[in-house]
């Protein structure tokens, strides 16, 4: 009966592409009717290199269909968002509704795989949810032989490189039983060239969170170093670059904060699972979340140097809105939030937003009368203060000569 991929976003859609490239028949399921009709019309609603061609050829080969209603499938792959609530607790409502849609379809023998990054224990929770809805089935959390196989296989692809990493990355497959892990691993062996590591579901859940918490803690270390170096009058990028010549030191780069929908979210799942123990993980989150405010203070200081005090005019060029270099993704972007907060807090200041990867300002920014989308040259020509927020390749060509006479706030160390 083929494979059903639930959630046609940044993970689900590339997974459809990867499976169909290997000749497998895939039904993509999404609650959003617009997403479904876009995909069925051969259009890809997200920007990711090479994804559009892969989806177009899957459609041309008749291997992919998108729908809003859950089909029967031999393998269900859940790739829905797992955000957090206002108080940093995991919000599993999309996983729950995917489970509720799958449960009535089960006949026995199916493999259900959770790919969404989830708090430890979620795969077991899915097993319990299914058994509540289907008391006629044996589920793996009950022990013994089960009718349905459940596993967690966390996605690990890097936005911007998804269509490479989805094939080449090693995969962790954590089953609710060894048999569940084996059955889920068979699915990944169909298209993954990297190693497949078998474990239990809870260890797989924690391993994924650990990867992103590792990166968050290391970025927080770089951001804290930036603040220390500034306090004592040193160039943090030079200090890090020298320290990284040590064979066992590899410090990441400071920046305006951590964006995207993974690294700024996942560590909170660890904090939620063990609040007393996860002190460093929590501190890292708080350090990285505090960065945009530090950048805003620097922008105010720079404006003051040009003779502008709060609310008193001036033009600021904000270079970059995306959450990191060379992508168009603005979700949870510190660059976007800095630009928006600046414009809101200083209504008398003109803000020129430069983002070569988009054609129109996102709604929140477009609604502000003092914000315009500008080309790099115009922004550099008209600004009193130039703020570098994202190290896009397009901005690397800017020279110090182009910036002469402007106050600079460089959050990425490009203009040292
Ligand atoms: N950042 C810095 N300094 C650095 C590196 C990154 O400030 O030295 C910032 C970026 O500007 C960005 C944020 O961190 O705002 C996150 O960017 P990223 O490139 O580190 O990670 P993501 O969010 O694009 O993807 C991560 C990846 N995880 C790891 O590298 C451990 C990816 O492999 C995961 O699949 C993805 O999260 C996910 O979906 O969980």
C-alpha cells in the first residue's frame, strides 16, 4: 500500500522526494489544503535547492500524490512540527492529531515512524494513544509481539543542504522494541547511503535533542566570548580564530542570536524533561535569546554617535533578514526580529531592510510605515548606520570603502 508521509514541510516534502527517487509510491498528507493543491500542481511551496526538480519528476513519474485525507499505507512517516508553548513546554498537538488520523486506518503489520524532533517518551506516548483508540490491536509498549511497529527516526538534515544530507547522513533508528527498530530501519535502507544505527526509541529521541543542544551551547559560548571580548576591548573573531588553531578546539561563531525552528526550540525539550539537571542547556538558551537585545543597544549607540537620539530620525540599513546565511527562510530569525523591534521602538527612524533572497517584505515588517525593502547599493548610499545581520555571500562583496562615513554594527565579523 505504499508509504504515507504526514506533514509536507521542510522535512516531509524532501522525504517524499527521496523515497520516490527510489521508485517508491508515496502519498503526502497535509492538513493545509493550499499546500496539497500546490504540490499536486507541481509547485513546491518552500525554497530548498534541488527540491523543486525532485518533486516535479516524482509527479511526472506518477509516484507522488498529495492529499488532506489519511490513506491506508504499510509505512507511516510522521514529519509534523513540534513547537513549544509560551512557557517553553513541548507542544505535541500536531503529533497527536497525526496519530489520531492514522489509528483508524491500521489493520496490523504497519510501521509507524516518528521523524519530528520530540521530547523523550513521545514514541511510547504515540503507542499509548493508538491503543486507547484501537483496543483491538497489540501495541509495542505493552511488551510481547505487537501488531503495529513503532519507531523514532529523527531527521538531521541541514536547511540549504537537505537534498544532499537526506541521502548521505547517518540515521538513528530507535524502536519501541528491537523488532520495531529492525522494521523501521528497512525503510531507511531503501534510500539512505549513510550508516543506520539501531537503538531504543527514548535514546533516539534524546540523541537528536542532544545534537541541537550541543550546537546551541557552543554558539552560546561564542556569544558569551563576544561579550567578554567587547568588555575588555578585544576582537572576538580574531581570538576565536587563533584558539581554533589548537588541534582540539573548534569554537563556533558569535552572531545576532540563534534562529530557525530547531536549535532555538529543541534544547527546551531537554530542560522540560529534567529542569533541575539541565542548567547549562537552559543558560545557553537564555544567552542566545538575549543577543538580539544586545544588538539593538549597539544600534542605538551607533545612532547616537551620528547625533541621533531616540526617535529622532536617522536611517539604518539592516543587511539580511533570514535566520542564517544564503537561505530565504525567515522563520524564528533574530535578524528579522531585530529589524522589526528597531522599527517599532524608533518610529522616527527610517529602516532599510536588505534581503536579496526575497521579493516582498514579510507581513509584520510591511505593516510598519518606517520600513522599506531596499537594494544593497541604495541602502549603503542612504544609511547613517549599517547593521550586518546575516553573512549572505551577497554581502561579502561589500568593502570598507563602500561603508566609509557610516557607523557600523557588524554582528557576523565580516568587516573587521
Ligand atoms: N549560528 C551561529 N553561529 C554559528 C552557527 C550557527 O550564530 O557558528 C546560528 C545561525 O545563524 C542560525 C542558527 O545558529 O541562526 C542555527 O543555524 P545552524 O546552521 O546551526 O542550524 P539549523 O537550524 O539550520 O539546522 C540544525 C542542524 N543541527 C546541527 O547542526 C546539530 C541540522 O543538522 C538539523 O537537522 C536541524 O537543526 C534540525 O532540523 O533539527
